[in-house]
């Protein structure tokens, strides 16, 4: 068995993570080391224009209601409901901050010039550029660590 290689030709080592989906009596095991090959003869060449498409198939709009029903049912899960409430609370604080910081910063003791008020939001933009990649790579690292500790199986 050969090891997978990255674009620059270096050998990459993939962690085996098993995803176990229990749908009644049917159990499927998929690992990250499973080889998936593209079939351009059957599906056509993958192009930049193809990657930008929203739909690669004819949508079945009648199944939209099944999606919305499942999304509504997910709010019964306590952790999902808690995240929804936290998101709403933080958005509320952000709107409050955005609507009140101008009068506060224009008056004493800060005496900001009106032209420079927009720079107050620059700190949030810089924090997002730093935090979002850390959150993404950090969660990947945590999942790999948990999988390694559980002999290659990640369980939620």
C-alpha cells in the first residue's frame, strides 16, 4: 500500500478516523485513509467553472420541507439550542455596541473625530483574522487528538 502524497510530492500521513453511522440495522464505517479517485471519463473534467456552480444536479425542491423539518427538530437538542441562544446574545451585544459607541467616543473624555470612528471596528476585524483560522485548525487538532486517544475512533 502506498502512502498518499501532497501537491509538492511530500508524503502525507493521514489519521484513520472511523465514522460510525447507526441507521437502524445498517452500520457504515468510513475512514480518512480510504482512497477516493476521480473518474473524469464518467463525470467529466473538473474545472474552475464547475467548482463555482451552486448546484451540480437538478434540485428536488419538494425535499426542501424535509430539510426544514430536520433543522427545526435540531433545536430540541440542548447543545444546539444553547448555541443558538449564545449566538443571539452576542449578536445583540454587537448591535448594542455598534449603535452606542459613536456618541460615547465623540464626547469627553475621548473626543474622537467623527472621520475616525470607523477605525474602532478595526480591532474586531484584526481579531477575526487571527481567531478564525485558529478556531478552524484548533478544532481539527482537537479531533485528531481525541481520535488518537481513542485508538483511531472519534466519537461525539
